């Protein structure tokens, strides 16, 4: 039996998973990956191999009364599949994406009941993610109680930001949880930082880089020496760019206004996290693909606002870096939407950032012209691989210490 590790990313509407074979002490090979989509009472299960070929795609029977235990059902579905199809492997460890680690957890951490209790405290700061991340950990622990489990945090990569970049202009003594700019999408940025020398070359990879993680959730990160020095998200994953359903930057006076006019905290939370962003502006969809294909003026307005905010934040991050050497697009929109990339770049040609239209349309890795002073790249992210590597290292070290 060959050793393997499982990587889980449990959210409110899906359970994404990857199984990696442990080839040796330092190397992983993807066996397969997939997800269980949780849409109302309908569950869709799909699995692809390491060549992206579909191994399984099916809808599961309607599951009623599973609002709070949908993740348990999804995980049970996955484990049943594993028992039937991975008879050559033994799962030795599992790694989990956990969105918020606060100020305490700035590195991958071996899980136990005490750690889980600490992580619960950050649920109000990431209500769309944290409770589901933790539910997945508990569910897996229920099915495999002796399994070695690791939490990897989206906030951890940004712990290298200077104190001034993390500060808000608020008193220090107003909360038991430090109110500061934690930043998110750190696992994605960490992967890009690791692979940057392979694409950009060793010297350029250590320079001034801005990475745009553009997906349903969107943010940007300024790096120097492959470390985060500034990012667009802050205390929660609401700040920064407008996203699929999240508002992005907002005058806090708007919240006070809504409260004074009778809107409840719960209603405001729902508004900011699930009814705003591209969906709220367009009143059509939070999906960029849908909006780009729509003739409606509200769809154009949503895309225009998205582009404008990216360009504005890009300017701010260039200022924080005091220059720019490379600009990298990643995540779903960043990797697959030439139209968005072109529109972002066309308004910042004052930086002498010039893209090659043909390379951009073909989704090539390097899309800048030869005479562009700033290189522009499209680099696929791989958060699961980063989680797998961290989990492997901690599992290996725990064995060595016994």
C-alpha cells in the first residue's frame, strides 16, 4: 500500500478535494481531484485524474434537512468513493484550507481540539468560510479519528507585511481580537511566490511583483523578495476589490446609516457578503462570464467598476512597492479571461506595461510585449499543492520525532 495524503477545501457550497501520492520524503504526485457541489438539496459529485480527464460525474439523490450537515454528507460521499477506488493507497494525513488564522496562527498547524476551539473565535471574521472549514475538519475527524490533520491558513502569507501596512486608524483596546489588516488568498499567493523563479527567472522573481488573484473572490498582493508587503483585503475578506457577491471597499458610514435606518446586523451581513459586488451592481449575476456576454447596461456597469477598482488598487500597490517589475494574473478570471486582462492593462500603460494581444488571447504564460518595461504573466495557481506540501512536511517531522 502506497502512502497518500488528502487535501480538503470545504466551503458553504462545495467540498473540493485532492489526493496526492507521497513519492518520497519531499515529493507529491496528484492522483485525482474533484468536488462535491452543494446546491440547495442537490449534490453533484465529480472526479478528474491528474491529466484532467473526468473519472466520474454524477448527481446524487436529493438530500433534505441537511442545511447544517451538508458538509458531513459531502465528506461521507468522498470517503465512500475513496474506499472503493484507492485500494492501492493508505491515507496517512489530511491538510485543510482554513481561511482565517488571526494573529496567532501564522504557519501551518497540527490540529487538535484546543486548536479548533481557538479557530472558532475567527468565525465572525470569515462567516462564508470559517464555519465550513472547521465543519470539514470535525467531519473528517469523526470518520477517521486517528488521522493526522493539518490546518493551512489563507492569512498566514501576509504576516510578513510591515506593521504600518497592517494598521487601521483605530484605538488598540476596542477588541480582544486585534483589529488589523490580515489579508487573504495567502495560499494562492504563496504558491505563486514559490514558482515565480521558474517563470520569471531568479533575479526578477525577487523584485517588485504584483499578483492579481481574480476569481469569485478577488484580491491583489504586492510582493518584494517573494514576501507580502501589502494586500487589498484586510480584517475580513470583504475589503478591497468588488467580488462576485461581496462589496469590496466601503465607507463605514454606510453601515452606520443602514443601522440607524433599522437594518439588522444579520441583514447587513447578508447584504455585504451575498447580495453585493458584481451581482449587486448588475442585478444579473456575480459571474464575469455571464456579465461579459450580457447586453444589459447594468452588466457593463458591473464590469466597468470591477476593472476600475483593479486599476485603482494596482496604482496603490505600485506606490507601496515604490515601483513595479512584474504583474501576474492568477485564479479563475485571471487565468481564463483575456478580455478582463486586456482591459486592466490598457489603462495602466502609463507604467510602460504593454501586452501582446495575440499572446493574451491565446492564454500564453507571458503576455507582455518585448518592449514592455514590466513583464506580464498568466500563472495558474495551485492552493491544493501548497497545502499538500505543508501537510507532508509536518507529517514527516512528526514521524521523525517519534
